[in-house]
């Protein structure tokens, strides 16, 4: 085992061991020979204030020491803002070139290539061809400002200025389409008054909702599409002279527009009134039939419900086929929906004398 006694350090400790009661000078010399004690003593003697208002010189050892990344004091916010302003300022250098690009619109590549001849030679061939072409007006040119001035003044420009403004607007739209990668100008945005809920045909939407069962709207839409396809591929209807459809295109042209075809069929069998039974008007317990007028949506709902009820009597496995065949039967006057309509109108004519009666 190596000896625990260090001969190099024992030489310095000999004067200490010789005298049991060392003097004051000896103590100071011993402390001076210890490097760690000297640095700590210096550190303990200096007391710094917490505030950094007074500027103090650092110790030479602290100045030579490498500082960590978080020990340097950060600059003030105003100094950072001033530095950013100097970098982003639009002041020009002595050679007339802007010190920085415009933050809002940027610097086009063509301008950079015009300034740098070496970059223009090494640029792709496509960009070199674009540089050779005559430069057109930029999208942020004076065209927009000119239009804004005309709108503010509320003045009607003459023919020459109007044509100039139209050309400028077309140029701006074409450039915007090129920037977006479009072949034609982009479509205009929808007006704020447009309602997406009314984008469907009213009759088709109402018919689809009445075809729906158990809340299965997608199945009802498929059935509605099958009905329209049946109307489109069917032969022209053989119209009954006593039960004609409402005025519209001739019969051979009806299958060409299945939506119009279905609208004419439903509107032709809609009842104008409904019969409401009221007791106690004429005295006693007898009920009196009173005709009540219906709105357009109520009339269509009644007719569609009659068509669906009549289709249930047909023999077919698919519900959409039964409804489609019943609709074609209504168009040709063979359906029992016509009889229900005539019966309601007869009752309304018979009870029209009861329109002015009220319950006492």
C-alpha cells in the first residue's frame, strides 16, 4: 500500500509543527501560502449591494473566469427595439440600394436578379426568360389606389378612364390567378345574404323528408334519386283528357326535366282546402263540415302523403319502385289520388254555407 503521508506537503507543514504557539506573523504567512483561503478571504471581505445602480469593477479573477450563458445581463427593451428599428429601417445605403426588403410585400426575385449580375447568370432558364419579357404592372401597383380614389370621390369616369380601369382590374385579376396557380380568375365569394339551407329544390326537399322513415335521411335521398331516375327514363305519359296536369311543357318533353315533371304531378293533385268538423255550431251534437283553405306547402304535403299512402297498396318489393309507379299513374290519371281530391272538393262545396258560422 502507498504511504498516506505526502512528503511534498509535509515540507510546508514543518514550520507549523515546530512552534506550538505560532506568532501572528507566522499565521499570516501560513494563510497567505494557502491559495484557496486567500481567494475566500478576499470574497468574504467584499460586500456588494443588491442594487446595480453603482458601477463596481469586478475582481480580476472574476473577469478572467468564463461566464455562463445566463450570467450576462440582457439589454434593455428599448435598446432591443432601437436595434430592430435600425435593421428593419427603410433608409438607403450610399449605393442607393434599400437596406432591407419591405416587410408587407417583400422584394421580388426579378429585382434581386437585376441587382446581382452573377446571380442572374446562374439563375434557371425559366427565370432568365421571364427577365427578358417586358415587365408588367405589379399586383400592388397604383390600380388599386386609383379604384379607391374613384370610390371615395363618387365620380363617374369618362369612357377612356372607364376602359383603363377595366383593363387594370382584369390585369390584377389575371395576375392574382397566376399567383394562385389557376388558369382563370378565381370565383367571386358568395354574398352574405345567401342561405345554404335553401340550396335544394323546395318540393324535392319536402318530398324527401316525407319519404324518410326512422330518421334515415340518406336512405330517403337514395329513394328520391331512384324516383327521379325512373321519371327521366320513363316513356312520355298518356294524359287523360279529364284529368290533365297543370299547364307546362308538352308531354314528350316532360321526362327531360324530372324535377319539373314531379312538380307538375304533385301540384296537379293538391287539394285547395281541407274539411274540419266542428260540433255545436248548428245546435245539438251534430258536427258541421267547414272548409278551410290551405297554403302551398300544406297542399303539397297533403298530396305527397296521398301518393305515399296509395303506393302501399302496390305489389313491389322496393319502396322507391312503388312510389315511382304511383307518381307515373298520377301523371296518366290512373291513380286513386285524383278521386280523393275530387271528394274533398265536393265536401268543401257542400259545406261552403258554414263558413260564416261560429261557436256560440
